[in-house]
C-alpha cells in the first residue's frame, strides 16, 4: 500500500464489517478492511440466516447466497423443554459454516473496491492530526496506515471499543462448541434447542451441518450430565468423542446499551454488531443485527464525507429503530424467567412466541 491514508478503516471481516466495507467501497471511498485471522476463518456460530434483518440485507447487499456457501436449509426450530415437552416453530432458515459465509461476503467487499488485509494484528490505534493511526503487524513485518473514519466490527472483545471506551465494565461468558460425526435419531433439518432444567438458562443446542452435528451453547459446562443423558437417548454412544472443541466469548452490553449510558459512536469511530453489543437477547443471534448496524455505519460515513452532518449523530439516530426492537425483546426475555415456574408447557409457549419473532419477523 503506497498511499496509506484511507477514508475509512473497517476492523473485522464478519458480516457487519463486510457490509460496511462493501457499501463504502461501492460509494467510491478508499476503504481498508482489517482481519486478525487468515481468511477464510471460522467462527463459533449457528450460521443461520434468520429473521427480517439478516435475510433481507443479505439479499439486498450481497445477492443470492451461492449453493456452495450453504450446508442446507432448516425447516424450523424445535424447543425441547424438560424431557417430555417439545414444540416446533416452522421457518425457512438457510444455514452454513461461518467461514464460508463470511468469506463470500468479504469477496463481495473486495469486488466493490475494498482493500483487505488479513492475518494482521493491531498494535495500537491513536488519534493524531485529524485522523486515526493504526500500527499494524503481519508476521515479522510492521506498517502504519491511517483512516479518517473507523468502523469497529471486531466482535465481543473489540479492540476498537477497548481503545476508545477503555473504562467500560463489561460482563462476559463463554459459548462452547463440540463437533461430532455420525447419525443421530433427530431431525437433521431443524435447529434443536434443549432446556433440560425447565428454565431459559442454562441450555444447549444441537444442529446438523453436512454429515456433522454440533452441540453448542453457553450451558455446556453446566449441563454436562444432562447433555450426555439426552444425547444417548438420540443414539450418541456413551464413549463418543468430539472431532474438535472450540469456543468464543459473549460480552453482554445490554444494560448499559439500553439505558444509553454507553453509546456505540464517538466522533468518527462507530461500533457495529457484537462490538456494539447488538446481539438479539435470548437467541444471541448476531448476523442480522451486525448487517443492519454495519449498513447504517457505512451510510453514516458516506453522509459525513458528503458534508451531511456528523457520522456519530447520523449513526446514533439510525440505531434508534434497532434499540426499540432490542428493548422489546429484552423485556420478553426477562418475562420468561417469571413464566418458568409455571412449568414446561407454559415456558415452551413463551419461548416459541419469542423465537417466532426472531426467525420469521
């Protein structure tokens, strides 16, 4: 890169970062997309394209998802509450491995004119002389680039957020995933959620991708005995070992985000997706909200560079719609804990209504 000054530097090549980079590149802005891992890279995620935001924004911004990017399509989500209560929410949900989905989106951003630098670490971000300086390391090489605007799409433990909001006190927890190979006596074309203690949490999920099935969720460590019993009832041998285990962190910003003591924009730095805390409550679905906020961030930068207000002001204004939805879902999530003592059937119905809102609306 001979000229190392960009209109916008986007950090993180997930859905939020890719849509922001693509829109900025398409608008003629000199755009750099940074990714800390070598592409294509995997991510612990259900990989489901569900809900209005995700389905419509993927279609509108990237086009039809190629068949090789997907592993199939689920016909619904089945909730298993306790041992004898199951309910299914019909839905059409394309699904795939995130490494393929994100890489396809990244390639679309490249086609729109974005420069991509992967397998790169950010040693430092500082504001100097009216722009943001990024000191980068790739292997043994170092270089410095500059951006007039920064879009932080770098996940739950965002380096961009930590740099510009260093005093935030954020709660976090681990989400784990185990991958197995082989048949189960379970519907492969459904996403299965298990709530063995008749409570919204802890829980775990089971879903098929190709000839693999995944056991994942934040409750795996707490539900080890229940998971073993339940999975054996579906045909998983007692001695079965996963092909691999991995995990990721989930940072909860709901309280400070919804009471607006934390605003995910500061001057020309905008946070999107997980970095902004914009996961959907309960389901922890993040693809749709990452795409939505990433698109808003790009629009904000484009308008600011055209002299139409400030990026911070425009972005926070556009986020009000998303915040309204998050507040509504957060309220429904908290009510589930009150409903749980009424039993498995009542809790299943409440959760089914909630899931229907997130997968079909």
